[in-house]
C-alpha cells in the first residue's frame, strides 16, 4: 500500500527534511473568523496515489456535508519542505490546515511557531486529548507543552511470522519474551554453507524496519531526562536493547554473514520481500505489511503478534512502537476557527476516523475509533489495534531538531552491531554527548 510506504520512508528519514528554525509567529487575529459564515480554507496533505486521494476526498466530503458553509480546497502530494515554505510565506493560497507523515518534525513545527497550539481549541470544545487519543499518539503530537499537532491515523509495529515454518520447527506459539524470541530465531534458521536456506529473523539495524527506535520501544526507554539531556547512557533500557540485539546478531551467524545474506534479498516494498518469499521466517513491521504480504500470495499462512518484550517486562507483552500521520493549523492562517473545525472533524469524529482508517488501511487514531464496530479489517489486523490501544506502547519523543537524535543513535547501532564500536558504555556516553550538542546548536 503506497500510502504507508511513503509514511515509513518519511519517518525513517525525518532528519533529512527538517523544518526551518525561523519563527513564523502565531497570528494574533487568526482565530477571530466567524465559522457561521461562508468561507473557504486550504488543506494540504502528502497522500498522492489515486486510492489515497480518493479516501482524503471522501473524508473532506463528509466534513463539508456536516459544515455546509465551510468549503475545503484540497492540495495533495505536499512534502514537508513545500508545506514549511508555505507556512513561512502565508497568503491566500497557503494552507490553513496541514497534514504530515513526519512525526519526528513535531518539535520543529511547535518550537518554530509554524503551527498554532491547539490546547485552547480543545479546551473550548470540551475535548480531553488524554482520554481521546491513545497514550503514545497523544505524546508524539506535542512538544514542551505545546500541542501544535493532533494524530490523524497511525501506525503500529508488531511481529509477522511464518506459521508453516513454525510448525516444521515444532514451535506452537509466537514468542512473548526476548529469550523465547532468541530461541525461536535460532530454531527457525537453516544454514546453507556460508549462507542460509532460511533465516529465523534478520536482526541487523539495516534489516528493513528493525531500526533502533522500533526495537527499543519494547524496552520502554526514556530518551531524555527532565532537563532535556540525552538519557542514552543512563537508562539501562538502552544498554539492554543494544546488548540483546548484538547477542542475536552474533548467535545467528554474525554481522558479516547476515549482511551478505541481506544484500541478496528483495527490497522492502516489492513482492520479493524476504518475508513474502519465506527466506526470513519472522519480520518486525507495521500494520501495512499484512496487506502487502497477502497480495504477494505467499506459500504459507501468515501469523501476526506483538513483538516480544524483555524477560523482566513479560507482564507488558502486547505493547509496541507507535507513530503516524499528524495534522495542524497554520499560524499564518486568518481562518483558524474554520481550520480547527476541519481538524476536529478529521481527528476526533469517530465515524470520520473509522471511515478514513478503512479506506487508507491504517490504525485509527482515537480510542473510540479503535473499538468501533464499523471498522473493517482482516482478523489478524486486530493485533495492531490492540497494540495502538495498549497504554504501555511507546513512541519516540519530539525534539527541537526533529529526528536527528534518532539518526545519531541508529548510527551508533550500526557501529556497535558490526564490531566497529566495541565499548558499549563509552559509545553510549559519546553518542549522548553528541545528541546534547546537536540539540544545543539547534536552539
């Protein structure tokens, strides 16, 4: 499904599309417009495929039916760079409402003043975000107390597994703890000289969606302390995450052997993805993978479960990493009340959220929508709905310089798993120092 392909790509490379730090300033007169009068607002979003734009247009049609005096001019296929430029310049053709795939840029959106703080709008509407949105989604849409964005559908990460391979290996159930995961990955691995006939799991950080932030969500780390400093060297969750991943890399054949195998496998978005072909028996991935895998018509039955958790957090099995699309109101807009009505409808109206989720095949972004009987999905998709609703699920916090700190952590991960960096404690301290330096320079 191309909509989530782009979404994931944006999330993983968010640091490459950072917003400008120039403050646009919130318009003092922007929220004085009368929503009872005829008006037209501009909505810019990033979806572009025909099925995507059709879904967005259906969502907007529902809004216009409920608000016949507010008309929406929809502009599709807008990147963060284009959106940011328009937010700086303003004008009649600039967006009043924006939607972005890049949750990592929330800190930039909020700190620059490009988008208005929506807390006053929520308070006036009598809507409590804390009880409306899942915990992780509620967290990644704000920065330093400024709720300049709201969630508009989401992504949840879990574990896909080959049920046929599991049966052949004598494994009855998907692993729930890391030690079970490790044992199953080894059981499912069938070597072929210096390569593999089947790999239980590709643990390397280059292994498609097995990034540091997706792994570490299961360890529930705290990325920054109360003072805003990197917690990488202080929180034992990071030490455990890096240690267990490196241990799995070594036990499954070592970094070089795994990388050689990975280089021979299909790409992440094509029909020859190694999970589709059975070359990899377990895969960490988002909810969109189910549809893509089914479309590939694999020669095995697909199983879906939450990603395992560390053994000492066994009681929290069921959690996962959460991210998603965000929406906000432009500070340069002179029609912020009308813009808010659109944002409120798209992100808090249960039927609207459910309908859009059904059309886009993403996870609904309100607790009510997650439980709606109107949701249409493959029974296995419920795993991702449960992960999204789980209060123990985590995300990565917003930062003033976007996702740069995640890129820095991931780079250390590459160095550590490959053996280039041998001292984990020293490496974590050095990486934390670099993160703090980068953030200080961005302020």
